[in-house]
């Protein structure tokens, strides 16, 4: 081998090694295209935050518009380790619903973002997968609320109102309820989030559900006077599901409290582990932070 070909072989080796190092190990799909919220502005942010971890390549599946023919909407969930839902709208075709349930049963990761918890009130398996939901006429038969009693979240059927609601946007403090879970491990016990909707009165089957963190919703600010679960996990079959109820618009997605819990929750849902370090700009008990 001449020195020239040796050098070019070495150059190729370097290029290939760098490519191998740089290639994110996991594949994520964001499902969107309909939402009572502005999915067009939040989806690029959700995509970039996943890519910023260095862990994910991200595709986006965009459904037809509301009211249009959905029969061709068939994202190939099984090609991915994580499905992020930013979808709330028309029912998916039966085949797509089945494929989604199979994907989760077989160990697929799911991240339910903000108003995606209002999707599909009539779809039984979806509600089991997401654990707790809101809006869409989720009455008592949707399942109980979860209420903090003696330090534990327990099913509670005493409140008869339909699931889902919030007062005006407000800053609120998030309190970690399970400090040993990989998503919350190492986070401060209490941390502030920017002014945002504080979702409350969520209802659902709430099976195999672990509340990771909650926030107190004061009655004088339109809340329930209860600690509302905002970050929680569910297991369904072999699948791992993480719900992050924060983040009304891109403005709220700039909150480091959202960014970090979203990124860690995504990794956990995809892999069952969290390798990300808690960043230096993480909010404190009395001060929110943004990027
Ligand atoms: Zn919202």
C-alpha cells in the first residue's frame, strides 16, 4: 500500500468513525396534524428538543386536516422506539389504532405531550395507555381522578366534574413525588415552571400509573385546591408511557422544567433508562429558568 492510499484509507476510517459516533442511537416519531392547540408551532420545538439530546433521529407523521379522509393515515409505529403524540383530533383508522396498541404492547415507548391527553375519549385502549386524560366529555365513567392523600396518589371518585380544566396561566412549583424514578432521579425535590396552564381534574383508568411530580393548583387561581399530577408514567404490556402535561405553546416549551423532563421522559420511554445529566440551568424551588 502506498502512503497515499494508506492516508486515504485512514481518512475514510476517521470519517466513518465520526459518523458512527454522531449517529443518534434511537428513532422517534412525532405524530401530529390535528390539535385544539397550535401543533404547527410546537412540533418543530418538540423535534429539536429530542434531537438536542443526541439520542434520537426524529420523523414527523402529519395527519390529514380535521374532517378530511383519514383512511390513508398509517404511520409505521413499529419502526420506532419512541412515539411522541402532539395529536388531538379525528379518530385514526382501525388499522392504525390496532398498530399503535400492538406497538405499545410489544414494548414501544410513548410520550403524551400536553393536550394529546385530550385525544380519543372513546378509544378504550388509548385511555388505558395514557392513564389519565381530560376534556372530550370524560365523565365519571372515564375513571377516577388521582388525589394526594397521606403522601400517596390514590384513585378518588368524590369529584363528579368532567375531567380536564385549568385556571389562567400562572407560574407554579413542581414537586417531585417519586425521586427514585430514572426520569426524576437527581432533580431537586421542588422546581419552578414558567407561567403555563396548570392542568387539573384529569380522569382515566389510571392503571399501572406512577405519579412522578405534581403541582398544587390554588382555588383562588382557578384550580382544584389539590395537588395535580403533571408528570407521570404508565406501563402497558411491555410498553413504557410518559405523560408531560406542561407546555401550552412554544413560549412555555422554553422552560427548562419542561425541556429537561421532556428529554429525560423521552429517553426513559424509549429505553427504560436515563443517561442525561441534570443541567446547570435547572430551575430552583423559587425561580423558573428558560432557554
Ligand atoms: Zn394548552
